[in-house]
């Protein structure tokens, strides 16, 4: 997965955490754990904020 998709995942986080999570999963499957870990740490924060705003 290219850097373009990695950057796109960050763009998706505030509005579509599910899509961003799927991109994270693809990184894990491909063994790009550093990128996956960076993304999921950020995604976790955004997802918590998003969940609070929805509920």
C-alpha cells in the first residue's frame, strides 16, 4: 500500500473511522506494522471523540 493510501486514511479518520480502520488492517496484513501502529494510535483518539459526539 502506498503512502498515498496511508495519508488518505488520516483524511478519512474524522468522518469515516470504519474506512480508516480497514486501511489500518491492510497495513497489518502486509506487515507494515510501524505504519499500522502510527495509524491505529491516532485512529483510537479520533474514534473516541467521534463516538462521544454521536452518542
